[in-house]
């Protein structure tokens, strides 16, 4: 039970942190998601041999 509580607290803390960072730096996640999409598309083309 204590493990479940700890896990729940960690999840809530992560969510609160993400929301706070989104409110403080609205453009922060846009840059991360753009670079992640670029990296994923590069990886896909590389695995296809292109």
C-alpha cells in the first residue's frame, strides 16, 4: 500500500511540475516536441535505409 501511495505522489508531483513549467515557459515544450518529432522522423527514415 505504501508503494502505491508513493507512486501516486510521484505521479502527482510530475503532473504538477509539468503544468507549472507549461505555465511559466509556454514555448519550452513546443521546442522539445518539435525536436522529438524531427528525431523520430530521422530515425524512421534511417531504419528504412533512406
